[in-house]
C-alpha cells in the first residue's frame, strides 16, 4: 500500500501546487489556456508516440477497444434514463455520465502509479473512448449548442486530432523499427521527442489543480453525478476485465489496471468547452462536477492501485 501511496504522492503534490498558484493568482486565465493547448497539441502527442513505439499489439485486442466504446455509449443511455426517473433538468447530466479525460488526467495518474513504460496500454484502450468522444459526445454537445453537426466535421475532428495522429505514427514507426538502422540523427530525434514528452505530466497536474473550483450551490447534483458515474463505470470495468481482457483475450495484468484507471478518470474536459455559456447553471454544474471528480479520482485511483493488484 505504501508503494502506491508514495507513487501517487508527487501527483497530489503537483495538484496542490496548481491550487496554491490559483489562490495567489500566479497565472492569467489565458496563460493556463495556452499551457493546456501546448500540452494537448505538442507534449502529450510526443509522449503517446514514444509509448506506442514499443507496444506489442494483436489484432484481437481491438475487441477491448470496442468494449470501451460500447461502455461509453451505454453510459449515456443510462444517464438519460436516470435523468428521466429523477427529473434532472440539465441536459448535460447524461453526457457527464460518460467519456473520460485521459489527456489531461488519466495518463498522468497511470504514469505515476505504473510507470511510463506501460503508458501505451492505457492509451490503446483509450482509443475506444476517443472514437466515442468524436463520434457521439461532441455530436450531442454540438446539437445542444448549435442544433446540429455534420458527419464531415466529426470525421475531420477525429483524423486531425494530434493525439490520434501521434498514436497512429507511433504504431507505424514501431512496426518499422526492426527494418531501420539506428543512426545519430534518429537518436537525436528520439531524445528531442523524449524531452518534449517529459514535461507533460507536471504541466497536466498543475493545470488540474489550478482549475479547481467548487461552490455549495448545486453541490448535491454534482456529488450524485460522481457517485452514480463511479459506481457504474467501476462495475463495467471489472466486467470487461473479467470476461474480455482476462477471459477472452488474455492481455495481461497491466491492461486490467489500465482499464480501471480509465474508468475512474473524470469526465472529458471538452464538456466545459462546448457548454452554452449563456446557460450559467449548466456551466457551473459541469465545471463544479469535473473539479470535484478530479479530486475524488486522485484518491480513488491510489486506493484502487493498492487493492486491485
């Protein structure tokens, strides 16, 4: 237990650094936005590229990716049923039930607990949720905001995503690795990419802490959202681990751990970007829930890593 607590301690410390920096107003809000853009378009793709270089994949493993996609889709459907039963007014409740913030949370937590050498495993499973985000989540968010979104925009958003491009490039480069001779130029390029990738986790964690906001108003709905979401997703993750990752595919223990960390990650931060800004209550609900969920997820992932091993 102590090992996992100590492994997660640096993440929690960086989170506190970000929160303290917010309290003293160290950064301007636009600066935080620029840092997030730098991470998602430059350093995170570099990190994922290096991770997929050495990842051994089998075609049958795609079944696990499909399972993640179906889990995300099912969670939205369940969210709509729950909202109807309990007469939850905000249209964003079902969307908050599904999707995961991997780029700005899940990957950082996984690296802190299991090391960067295994990052490709959770990133591979997260392909399913990335497809879900670009095909279903963004579509429904755009429908709430603008009324519609064409298939062309969905496909373009997916194929031009820096994260997806980095994963594809890493897989291709990994397959070609055996046929390419090492030379000083390739070594220099790899060192450069590794140095870019090394700043990803600290920047992600500090920005999460900096973005922490919470208020008592509407707190009950946020806590209920988190409780329902965590309970269902952990249950689904354990089922996928039992019957697919272990039972059907025999993918190994690290994929089980990756599946659980993915399920415990907070909702995608893209929700706060696409929310209607003139619907103040909805915006506060989304930001408050994601902030609290991020804190809860830090502790739950550390507990899960201790118990589920």
